[in-house]
């Protein structure tokens, strides 16, 4: 840890979204770690808004000191719920991310996007729920459409690998209603990828505006943190600087 990053500096928690894993944050995490910041990138289970929010809230509650919570895509929706009631979370950063209001369902939100093509690229399958022989639906992205829908500004070689290693997301992620949003009580920042065809640039922009976020628009796809890691890191650092004055406040679980 550098002299600039003391033990009272917020830990930056990077939460990935659907069809991805924590490695999607590698470029941003590397830049933050090089500057001496504490970084954690937990595994988002991708099993549904309620379950995933509980998991991330539990992970965050076990981190010492304040936390700056950063979410990509579906991870933004998870963080919106997970941070509610967690006093140690001092700010939210949305990266090509959803910031739903109470009662909103992501599937319904996506239907209103003019920029997103994700729904036409999804392939359903079944997974065991752990309750006897019960199964439920999950979605992956058709590998043939992965680059176009998810990561148009990355090479074909890169997106072929990403498609092969993608993590499916439960249908509950799209159909469960979101709870009380933490952005109503916490300062927030947002990075909007202007070429986002997955979440939809129009959706992420309008949600960020509604949340009162400090917004920066960056030319790039849905995976803007992979294609433009420095720009995303810069906005995270801007948020970190703004919440620094809150570091001395007592934080709870």
C-alpha cells in the first residue's frame, strides 16, 4: 500500500455483470493497484437480483473500512440493492450499468431500449436449482453474436475467447423486481459507453441521469472497462477523491 492510500481510504469493490466474471475488471484493477489502492473483485453469482444482492452485501460487510462500490452492467443493479442499508458504502460507480428504481425489472427496462440488441442474441438453457429435480432458465449470448451485441470494439479473437468462457445469468436477474435503490441516498458516478448495444447506451444514460450521477461518456462498447480501462479508472478515481472526505466517519456493517 502506498503512502497515499492509507488504511482509511475506501476499498474499491468491482462487481462484474452478466455473461462475465471478475477477470473483466483486470485492466481497471491493475491500474488501481499500481496506484496503491485496495481493490476487491468478488464473484457475482448471477442467480437473481435478490440472491446476488445478498451475496455482494455480505462480501462488502466483511471488508474493513469504507467501500466505494463499482458495478458493470447487471452488477450495477446488484449494487443498487446491495448497498441499501450498508453504512460503510460511501459511493456508487456505474460502468455501462443499470441503476434501477424500486419495482423495476431489467427485462422490462430492456424492452424500451432503442440501442440494445441483447434480447435477440440470448440463448436459453436450464440449470438445477438445488430443490429436488427442479430446474430454472438461464441465458447465455449466442457466440456468433457475442462481438456485435456485447463487445464490438474488441478483436474477434478476444471476443471468441470471451464467448467461450462467458457465465450464463439466471432469468431471475431480468424478472425479479429491484428493491429500494441506494443511489437515492448515496453519491453516484457513471461511465456510459456510447456504443453500448447490450444494456443500451440510452438506458444506462437515462438511469444515470435519474440517479443524479456525475456522468462521463466514453466512445466504446458495453465492455468499456476492457476496451477503455484508463478512462473508466479515471472516473473511479474522481469518485474516490470526492468520497475521501467521508473516510473519517464511523462506518457500520
